[in-house]
């Protein structure tokens, strides 16, 4: 029974952490590192409110889904 309660407690903590989402600057840095590793040049990553009109492609969401990271090439 103790193991079951421990498992439920750990899963609830993990679920809360996933629902909170990553901070935008942390995710933006991770995405930039991946793009740089692939040799992508001349791009920008912008953080905008979710649903805001933006020129570019949404490549990630952050801060609990309230903001999006938009990729622009050029």
C-alpha cells in the first residue's frame, strides 16, 4: 500500500511539472541550439502570445501553453 501511495504521489508531481511547461527563454535556447547544430543560419526565434498573428512557423509552446515560439528564416 505504501508503494502505491508513493507511486501516486510521484505521478501527481510529474503531471504538475509537465502541465506547468517550460519557461520560454529555456525552450528558445534549446531550439536555437538544435537549429545551430543542424547548420541553420539567418533565422530568428520570437516569443509571442498564443494565437497572436506572427510571420513565421510556430515551433514550440511554453509557459503552460500561453505563449508560442515562432521561427522565421531570412
